């Protein structure tokens, strides 16, 4: 599967798409209300098939005319989204992960709707996408390959609209190139510490722009609600956040591509992001480790690079990569360098962790000899 993203040109007709996304938001909130009511009555949640049948009946009621504003398959997709959200909620409960069930959303903040086989038509040569009889021109930066499975219309905080085509195109298989293998340890000051001696400095994009964000937020808070000045202030703040998001995404994609071209096998650790956020707060969100891992796997699939994840409970920092001795004192994060009491090897905390991650990923980690 491959996803192609294009931005729609600004047009007065885009108001129709905004209205359709708003209609999808109203449908979402109505479905959540039905789920909550059903649970109070029967102590269980609605099946998506029953929910879809109910939505089909409601189309004949004038009160729910917004269900006719966007495609029938998009209405069904809203029910499927809620079903997936509840499945994730219950699976998290089983794993004793603290979370909350799907909740109501502000309609203006609802972002997208998805069409499948019907409800859209594409003229790829003229770059025109037709939805509900209205054509929308988009900027095509690349050719679409494969058969289109779904079309998703999505808007951001600035009001810009993007179209996502999900196709069945497969990534080309690439043969082994360099034979290089590497392990990476994630960090704060150093985004990545490599087992072969390289370091990649952390780019704190949000921290760099924190003063500008704070200033834009103060300006927004001073504006009267409902005024045009407040709307302009909201767009200014959204523009600041969008720039940070683009900078972070650009860094992730370029770095992932560079690593996949340089290495055939990359070993990383399976991070506990929620636990790290409790310790370090905004810094973890600023660096976007989980997003980078997703992008790395995506790029690796294109270039034929193998990505191996080591278990999150593997004590990479505490083990001596030379003899396998486990030093419990290294649990203290203030210990940045230490000497192995068993073999006398001197270690930098992050570099040693990266080497251990590589050895564990390849199954070559030395075991400590028992006396």
C-alpha cells in the first residue's frame, strides 16, 4: 500500500468540502451519543453494523439531512472509525494502559472524511478530483501509481485542504548495497547515538520557536471572541504550529532516507513514549520519536533496509557490550560514563547502549561468564 498526498488549490468551491467535513463531524458526534445511550441501557456498546443500519434510516429524517451532504460510504467510514477507536480503548484496558473512550469533538476541529469505491471521480491528466458533482483542482507533485483504494479529504488548522490517495502500489525491492549494520540509541541532547561512532544532534524546533508561539498565544487571548481579529490571530498561531510540524517532518524524512541509503540493517529500541513523556515532558513531543520510527520503517520498505526493534525492557545502558556484565548503578541517569568492574572496559553511556542494541538485534550479544 502506498499513500499519495496533494494539496488542493484555493477556490470558492472548497467551502463545499468544508461543509462536508463539518457534516462528517456532526455524524461522528451523533454516533458517539448513540453509543453512550446504548451503553447506559444495555451495558454494552453498539456493533458497527447496527450503527450503519440506523444511520441509513436516519437519512430519511429531515433533522439529519447533513447525512446526505457527503457520500454514503463516507458515512459508513465514520462508524468504522468509531468501531476501531473502541477496539483500541478495550485492548488498552486489557493491557492496563490508562486511556479514555472516544469522546465528542468540536465540529470545526473535525478534520476529514474518507470515500472508497464510489462518490468520487479522478481526471489525473487535468489534475481534477470530482466529488458530489463538483470538480476540485489539486497540485500534483508526482504521478499516482497503482489502483486507488480510498480517497481521503483532510483539512488543517489553516483551512487548507489536502487529498490523500491510498493505492495498492508496492515498493520496489532493493538488493543489499553496503552490508553495513548499525544500532541507534535515542536521546535528548543527541537525537541518535550510533554504534559506529556517529552522533545526530537533536533539533528542538518547538523550543526554538517557543517565544513566537507564546507571543501569538497572548495576542489571541486578547482578541474578542467571534471577531475577525480573533480569527486572524488564530490563523497566525496555527501558521506557527504548522511551520514547526513541517520542519520536524522534513528533518525526519531526510534523516530516515539518509540512514536507509547508508545502512542495510538498522537496530533501534522499542520506546515507551508515554513513560518518557512523564519524565521529560514537552521535549519528547518536540523530538517526535514515534513519528520518526514510522517514517524510518516507511523509507526502509522502499530501500530494502531491515529495521529491527529491540524490546523496551532490554537494559541496553546497564550492560557492558564487551563482556555482558550488568551494572545496576547505571540506572541513575546522571551516570554518563562508567567503567566495567568485570573487564575494565570504559563506556560512554549512550554509545554503549547503541552497541548493545545492535548486538541484541543481531543476536550477537556476549553473555557474562558465571564463576
